[in-house]
C-alpha cells in the first residue's frame, strides 16, 4: 500500500493506482470527462489536473500513479483556474441546448459549470455549426455540436465490442465523431453509448424528450432477459399527483458490478426490459369457464384450489400439469415446489422460457432466463420436455414468462385446447395464450417484486421491487402463499404472515446454499 | 569556419556515395564500430553536449541513456525528418544533398544504443528528397555501409524511409510514433516515455536529422573539439536558416552561440532595400518574437532562454517594418489552429478561439478589450495541454502581444465596444 | 481514375505490410501509393486497403481525413499548393496567390472546369529560403513573383 496525502488528508492506496482512483476511494471528487473506470487513462479532456507538491506543472489525476509521500492538492486557485479554463473552452463551442437536451440534469458539463460559477460564456466569436440529428444506430442519435470529443464512444466500440463503428475524422476544431460511410451501429451493446457519453451528444431515441432526470429515482434491480443477471438501475418516476399514468420506469442503465456485468448491459436486456415494462397484464380476466361474477383474487384462487381439490379426490393428479418459468424467483420456485410437488404430487412439470440463443463473448448468455440455475438448485429439471408435460393433461397451471417462452404452445395450441380441466395462466406480460385459458391472473413483473436469482456462474443475487405492482397484479410468491393457504396445505409457511421475508428465510433455512455464492 | 555538414560547393547537386567517401565519409562509423564500445560512444556524445536540433534541445546523450539495457525487445531509432516548424528547412538540405552523412550518423547512434532497425520519418511533401534518400540507402547497403554486416564489423542495421502526409503535429515524437504505426498523429500520454515504450511498444530513440548528422564529425574529431566549436553547455555548430525580409535568405552553418545580429546582417546580407528591421522570430514559428533592439543575443539554448525566447529549430524569420504585426499574429494563430490535432480540450478549442479572434481583428472588426482577451485565452492553454503544441501555439502569441501591444491596439476601431 | 486497388498495387502493399511488425504501419506509405496510382482515395480503395492490412475501413478513413496530403476526391492534374505561412507571406506570397487565382479563375480549394488545376493553400513547405514558394504535385517552385507565376503556368502542359 502507498501512503499519500490528498488535500491534507492521509490516504492509503494500493500500488499502481492513480491519483484519481485514490481520491475516489477517499471520497474526494475530481472532475473528469474522458476518464472512465472501464478504460485505461486517456488524458485528453484535461479537467482532472491537480497540483502535486514538487512538480512545476499541474498533473493529470487520471494517469498519475500514486507514490509514497505524494502530496496532492485538488482544491486551490491554480487547479480551479485550470478547471474553469477547460470548461470555458468546452462551452465556447457548445450549443446552449440545455432546455431541449435530454442530458440536462445528468450532464457533467452542466454540473461542473454550475460548480465553477460559469454562468456566462465569454466566447464571442462565431461557433461552428454542425449536424445535430445524426442517426448512428437504431436507437441512437448523435449531436455533433454537443460533442466534447472525449472519445469515450469510440473507445467503447474499440475496446468493448471491437466493432469500431465510430471513428474520429479530421483534426483540430474540425475533428468530429462519425460512422464509416453511414454504416450504423448495430451491435448488442449500442445502448451503452448513450450512458457513456458524458453530455447530450449521444442520446437514446427511446428516452428522448420523455422526461427529465431530476424526476427520476434510480432503483437497483436485475435484468431478467438472460442468465447473466446483469445489475441494472431502473430510473423510476414516482408520478405526478393527479396525472394518470405518469409513474413508471422510464429507462434502464447498467449498475456497475465487477463480478457480473462490469460497467455494461446489452441491448437485449436494456430494451427488452423496457418492453417488459410497457407490456403488462394488469387485470384478472376469466372466460365463462371460469368462476362466476366479477373477477377478484379470492374467487380466482378459490376456483383454482377447487379445481385441484377435485383432481385429488378423483386420483387424477397425474393429469395436472405445472408449467413454471425460470423468471420466477428462488422464493417463488421454492413455494411452487412445496405446493405442487411436495404438497400435491404433480408429476407433469416443465419450464417455459424463451428459447436459448447464441451467447456473445461479452455479457449475453445462452439461457435467456435469469434463474435457471436457481431452479435446478431447488431440484427442478428446467430442460424437461414441454409437450410431454402438456399432452394429455387436463388441468394446467401456467406461470408464463412472456412475451416469449410459450411460443410452442401458442403456435401449436392443440394440447392446450384439448385439456378439459381448469387452465390457469399467471403472467406479468402478454403471452398470446390468453384466449386459450380459463383464468388469467396478472403477476407482478420482475421490477414489481423482490426475490433472489442465481446467475449462470452461481452468484446469488437478491433484489427488491422498483415499484409496487401495477393494476391488480400480485407477485407470484404472494399468489402461491394464498393458494397454499386456500388448499389447506400443511406447513408453517402457509399459516404465517404473507410476506416475502418469511419465504426468503424459510428458503434459506432449508437451502443454505442460497445464502451466498455457489461454486 | 569549417563547413562540416553542408560541405558542398554552390550549385552542387546531391553528394553521392563515392564523393562522400572521398571526403572521409563512413570512417567515423568504422572508428566507432571497430575501436569504441557502445558505452564509449554514448559517453563521447554526452561529453560533447550535443543537444537535439529538432526544437526541444534535449541532450542526445541523456536521451539515449533512458533506453533500458535489456535483452528481449528490439530497440528502434526513428529519425525525425518531419521538419514542419515554419521557418525551418535545414534537414531538407542534409537529406537531399548529403544523405550519407545522415546514414553514417544513424549507424553510429544505432551502435551506441543497440539499435538494428531505423525508420526515417520524412514529411510527405519531401517526396523527391525521400526518393534520393532511398537511393542512398540502396547504395550504402550495396557497399556494406548499412545492412547485415556493416563494414565487416558484424554490426547490423537497416534503414527504411517512411513518409508522413501533411501534419505538423507528427513532428512531436509520440505523434510521430502513432503516425508511423499507421494511425492519426495523436500524441501519447507520457509516461511511459518512448525510450521505454515507443514504436510498436518497444524502446525507441527519436532524434532529429541534424542531431544525427553531427555524429560523424563528433566521433571523428572527439567530444572536446566538438564542444569547443560551440559553447560550454551546447556543443558543435548549428544550421541557421534565415528567411523573410533579408537580402540572402539561406542556410548558414555556424558555431552554436553565434550572434543573431551577425547572422542577419552579415551572413544573410541584412534587410532588403528600403526595409527596417522590426522583429525577428529566432527559432521557428513556435519561438517568442524578439524586437529589433533584442537581437544582440547569442544563438544558443541557454542565452535565448534567458532572453525569454528559444533556439528551437534555429529557423530565423526576419520581419521588416512593412509587415504589420497583426499580419504576423494572424499567420501564427492560423497555423496552430490548422495543425492542432484536436485530441485535447485546451489546444483544440483554444487555438480555434485565438484564430477566430485574430481573424476578426484582421477583418477590421476588432473590439476594445480583444487584445486582453487574446492574452487571457492564450494563458488558459499554457501548460495544460497533452503535448507541447499547445505551448508552441501560445508562447509566440503572448510574446507578440507583450511586445507589440500598442501596434495591435491600433487595429481596433476606437469607437468599438466589447461585445 | 480508379476507385479500387489494382492487383499490382495490392501485391506491393502486401509485400510492404509484412516488413513491419504490425501491418497497420504500412497505412501511410500505402495511401501515398494509392493516391499516386488512382489520383485519390475512394471508399472502395479504403476497403481494399483495410483488408490487406487487417484493419477496419474506418481506420483507413481516419488517416485519410487526418492527413492533409490525402484526398477523397480527385485533384486536378496539377495540384498547385501555395504556402501562406509567415516567411512566404513576408516575401509576397499573397500576391502570388492572388495572381494564381486571377489566372486560373478559381479560389483556394477549387479545381478548374477542365480538371487541369487544383489550387490550395498549405502550411510551411520547408522552402523558406526560396519564399514565396509553392508545390505543384511534388515539385517545388520558389522565388516567385507574379511574372514568374505566369511563366510557370505557361510551362505546364
């Protein structure tokens, strides 16, 4: 460890760390644009200059390695003047776009300018005019007037995806970021570019003009689109009073986690998660084969329990099928096992999840569900054949991972149509099976419930809801607890309070492997 | 005054290998290779106080000593023949008229540092000279002065010519390396320094053409004689290039420390008829301007630095009283704005800001306070850029403003107001 | 004016590329050869070259766009590059440029309608002792004045 002094405070840092890294770990903020923790130092923005005792010029915090006894000053007249100079330079050719720029409120140039008291621009020459609405990808727009040439976007596409769709052409003030011959960015990580851009030069079309960052609360969650379990920030708007439909998740961003996803998420996750947010099943529905009267949970659960009861009485549990999903949390799968396997003796059990796809060498995994490993840890066979489970079944309980995952049933609905018994679909997102079942129960989406997923590497990750379930939706763990109680199954868990903590605790007492990282 | 480098008759063409050998060419290399150790050669160069002739003036012997002496990675020599500093044209003559002098210097440097592969990075505009250099390399290799077994000593060194393509910034050593590697000429962060991580990530020495061209004479005559030609901290001779409003613009090989006044008024024939001396830029466009009463200065690094300017590339630009100082300023800021590579904020934005401001002054649209603003912008760039081009853009501007402020202010309409 | 690389050029470039530890280092020399043969650097040439050097076309474009000697459109048969830096300016470079504009009928950055001349201004060419000077293709011409400009133009077929 190296001992140094930053702003008069003693700081310890491992050998080889930079002044910027050491400052960050000591809670001292040094402004920076071109630096990004995922990349080696770039040194081009020049705003991270600090004073180091014994050195005649200011030095870059991002690239200067700490030495024993080094004395660093991050706040003094010299340093402030250097930072102001960089900001003045950037503002000189920067458009006054804040009122129409999505990045306002989230923009380092804006933040630093405020902090340094730069409210007026001394530049009184004529600014360069550049293209402001350049599509560079299906979801991305580039505004060249806002670009500060930090080169983060270019470095991302060079170092992370290796695809190099963007380059920097020409030099001096005419230097600009551009595609090659208009060939757009079409890789699975393009969405990270809008995050990585420190200003509003690269913006995301899906988020464009929809809201302001200061209305949004960032809440941690996980991505359910594959088994990597990338950590996300969900930017959640709690809604304006008396404005219908103003609450909700507006966007997802990577939540850095060195053990899982580094600093990135893939587009399948980022935009797939937004599609899950937008496409919800919110209401209990049933056909005339369902219970009588106005749909509500009590009737629905009673109806479902009655159907199971009838099968048990007539010894035909073997004709009941349970379709689960690896998007269910460990707590939910644990309850499902307790009810349907241990309690009721179901034998026809299969998993419905989106088909496997190719993995890439970066984040995306082949399994396109977040908790397959967790399911297997609980004794489920996630690869059991779907048609074997469904053909000849009369009663079906389907926990659906929509929109994809039930394609084979939706496209070839024969077995489903032939099932004579009760068919209950519990899904957060439309599956296309709605017309084929008797009762549709709205489940909470991944972002509306808490629980535990185990990712492909065996990492146990617990998560909390971003916001309460919308409409009439309930998390599956609650549905299952209520079902277990309605069925009168034995077990403390069905008698106690219906809360997630009790289930989590019960899961971990019985399966201590869910307490930490597995294998 | 022995004419050591140019060494040619007026009107003579390029000196071929035979003529070069007749005058003792390649004997210094043989002396180094057969009777000196590499450490001996390095020591001689250090004692001779040979300072880099590209502009920065870094002592060559010390630069060589930064190369780690280890096995494993090849060490490269890059010869900086980019010669982009306005007012500088000396390397063109060495390359074009006495290429074997450079090649011999390369062999000596290579031997001293353990280098077997050298690239001459030559500016693209010097195409015709590059071809002559390539011919000289072929010639020298065919006769065993370059290549696998140089003069039978077992030392091997190959030289390749590599053309630039019109970027002043590629005269900066790390930008040169980037360009040689086939990329934009964006300078690198230092550390690591090229001596440790340079071309293709290998240890690399970068020396200017003239610096290397001094080595044969230095080895032949010894460090003491070399040092004696110059001044105590700065040995040898320099090729002083004089251009501008003088009768005999041209190249003059003189001792380091020669008087600027003598160079202008004796060697270069003084001012053109009808013109009075107004100012001199002594060391290429990046060097701070001197007023007419400041030219009694010795042309060596330390003396010029003490006068607030620099020897740089010894490109002396003589400005007459018929040239408005605003025009001089305009050409300076235009150049750096064009040549800024664009990588770092202060240079990219700052050079453009200065150019736009001065362009407005030149168009007669100046406003009160503009000269102060120009100074302020220049000061914001100074000392904060990724490479020396930033300071190169700033120091001449600050010097012009400081020394000719009154004249600049006259270009601003008195009734104008700050915007 | 070809937009692609002739097979002879490809062979030369391939042979040059292996003489460097990394093929990309052959980029600038190769671009000079391409421009010499084709007159300019077209996107097809960029793609051909990128394949030969095992890099991406965008990396070729970055070099073409950065270095002022490379052109993405054909220049005139005579590319007249006039220095407008300080030493040439002191010695009457502006007058030389003005005469060229007058005689050729084009301004800096333009090409004559018959494709014979392109006129550009450039930074210091390293011939300050012969200021004011210009470069036509790779040939330097110095110590110019308006009359010498006239004679120079006449001599160019």
